[in-house]
């Protein structure tokens, strides 16, 4: 009987450790979800002041001049480029939803990496899109890379 008590204790400790690990995981996920919601809310405010003029409140763009932000596949396939498009602009013919667009977009150098992460999290979770949030680190990495491409190695 006495010898079984340590084994029982050990089992309890293992169960307790398992439960608290599961709890921790759960709360991490919640924190991530909360952060994403915050980014979407802040990103919406920034979008409305910095992007809406051209891309419109519902992201549908404007006639043949401004492309819409509703092409989920384009946004996903170009995920690594989006931060650079916002900061440095874009000037190349693109096809969105089968429509050709070829007007330049000017860059916005005033936005910080965090603001870009918020805007990108917003646009990739609005207008019918639903994608993972952009972290500041992901945006910063992308910006470092495209700055190198712009200025050369
Ligand atoms: C002055 C008008 C203007 C503003 C302001 C503007 N854009 Fe654009 N945007 C354009 C145009 C024009 C293009 C197409 C560029 C090309 O074809 O080279 C474009 C392209 C894009 C693209 C890639 C194509 C697509 O439709 O998915 C994204 C993403 C984008 N803009 C996001 C933004 C975001 C986010 C902001 C705000 C930070 C913003 N733009 C501000 C005009 C604008």
C-alpha cells in the first residue's frame, strides 16, 4: 500500500502538468486571437484614412484605374510582397479578377511596420478575405528584404 502512494503522486503530477500545459496553449491561442482582433480594428481606421480614397470602403477599387482588394488568391500568393507595395508603391501591369490594371500606386513612407501589419491584417480579413494575421516581425522581414532589392546588395 505504502509503495503505491509515490506512484499515485507521480501520476497526479503528470496529469496536472498535462492540464496546465493544455491551459497555457489555450490561453496563448486566445491571446493571438485577441491581438488579431485588435490589429483588424486598428487596421480598419488606418485603411480608411490611407487607402480608402483609392481602393474604396469595401475594397472594390475604382473602375479600370484602381484594382480591388477582394482577390484572396492574389493576396495569398503575394503575401511576402504586400508590405513592400504599401511602403514603396507598385508600378507594373497586374491582372486582378481577370481585369488588367496598369496605373502606378505611390508608396506610403509614413507608416511604421506595426501600422503596415495592422493594415495588412485588416485587408486580408475584410472584403471576403480570411487569412492569418501579419505580425510586426513578418512585416519587418519583408521590408528589410525589399529595401535590399531596391538598393542592391
Ligand atoms: C492613390 C491611389 C492609391 C492609394 C492611396 C493606395 N493604392 Fe493600392 N493600388 C493603387 C493602384 C493604382 C494599384 C495598382 C498598381 C499597379 O498596377 O502597378 C494598387 C495596388 C495595390 C495592391 C496590389 C493589387 C491588389 O489589388 O491586390 C494592394 C494590395 C494595395 N494596392 C493595397 C493598398 C493599401 C493597403 C493602401 C493603403 C495603405 C493602398 N493600396 C493605397 C492605388 C492606390
